[in-house]
């Protein structure tokens, strides 16, 4: 009788072992499969921006498709890092922030090669941007980002950067001379604006409104969505629409966290990211006209340079390509210069 009981226990134990093994070998085979997660996502600008709206859509879709297991809280204005975008990307790389929407300008702090996307007058128009970021050049950018601990879940759009100022209409490089212009903290922009004869000043985005209001700087450069959502039209009189530098966004996730996920959860996040990026880009492009109209109604004057004037702006900063092709990597640069 005891022998029969022992045999029965052995059989039951074996069945349980097989069941546990079967459960643990589900798609991905990760310990994180089916795990409940509360994640933090940082966005550089306010909750009225297309960045934030897309991040909210991303969070909602992930929550729905994971049956509430994966919850993402979105923080605008870089609240998690005291308004500092550079710290946000560093925190993402280290894993103290889980997800961010950040410009590749900020990523270039970690790797100078990423500054190639901000090269002056590199892209012709939105169609040129879409084609090149979807091609080999875009894939090279994603791999560079992976190398420092961030999984890129795709490109969003901050947009073409425009110049605002409170002094005068800008029609030529001569008009820029002597102006104090706030720029992001990367050396290439410092060199570029120095070529124009400006006095470039770096500061975090959270400081810009006050600096403009107090006259610490005369102007700044950013895409229309950032200008509008940051209410810079309240302290700036002139906008020059010259598309001088393009600014992609990266929807990034800490790579160590991403790699720990099951295949199913990776698919949920990637699908939601694809939808959010598409939505953000379309929204940014669709709303720009309305944002310009609202800024004009607030008294801001927009100037659109002629082809001849644009040629003068481009010629003045061509030395940037000679100075930075080795920094960016000539092969990488050529992927974006090729038609």
C-alpha cells in the first residue's frame, strides 16, 4: 500500500513538473511574460503638444491590448528630470526612466553621429524626410541609439526648425548678426549660429520663455509645435519660415527593460508605438497651419524667404559640412545626401 502511495506521488510530481515547464516556455520564454508593469514616460514639452497627445494614445493602446497589465504614466515638460532633456535621455539609457519622446538633437549628446540629422538644410521637404528615415539611413540611426542602451520604437516628428525673434524681420544672414539666439546645447548649432554672426546661448527648454520675456535672449529656434505649445508667441514678434534644420523624435524605451519582455509584450508595445508615431506625425503636420493662424492672430509676423534669400542662408553655413563630416561619419552622411 505504501509502495502504491509513493508511486502515485512520483507520478503527480512528474505531471506538475511538465505543466510548469510547459507554462514557462510560452512565447518569448521570459520571466516578464504576463508581468504587471507600471512604467514612466517622459515628454519634453507640455500636455498641449502633439508629443504628449501621441504619448497618451500610446499609453492607452498598450494598456488596452495588455488587458491592463502594462500601465504607462506620461509626464510632460521633463518633470522627471527637472526640465532637463539631456538628463531625460541619460536616465532612459540607465533605466531610471522607462520611455521617452525626445529629439535626436538631445540624443546627439550621447553620440555625436546623431547630429547628422540636424545638419543645415539637409532635407528638402516632408516627403524627403519620410523616405530617408524609412530607409537605410534611418536604420543606421536606430542601431546607433541601441548601442547606448535605448530601443528605438520608431520616429516621430518635432519638425522643421524655424527662427523667432523680438527684434526684426529676418531676410538675410546680415539680419541675424548680433542677435542673442537660444539654441539646444550641441556644438554644431553653436558653430552654425556663430557663422551667421549671432551670439548663441544654450539653455534648457523650460528656461526659454522667461529668458525671452526678460530679454536675456532676443530669439530662439524651434518647430512651430514647440513654439506654439510653449506660448512663445506671447514674447516673440517675428518668425522666419526657412526650414533650416529638421528635428525627428525618437519614441525610445530602455533597452534592458525592452529585452526582458516577452515576444507578445514587445509586439504590443511596437504596434502601439507605430500607431502613436504615425498619429503624432500626421497631427503635427495637420495642426501646423492652424497653429500659425493662431500665432498670426496673436500679432506674430511670419516671413517666408525667397529662393534667392534661401540660397544666401544655405551658402553661409556650408562650412559646417566640411567641419562635421568626420564627426558624423561620411558614410552615414551620404545616406542622407543621396537622392
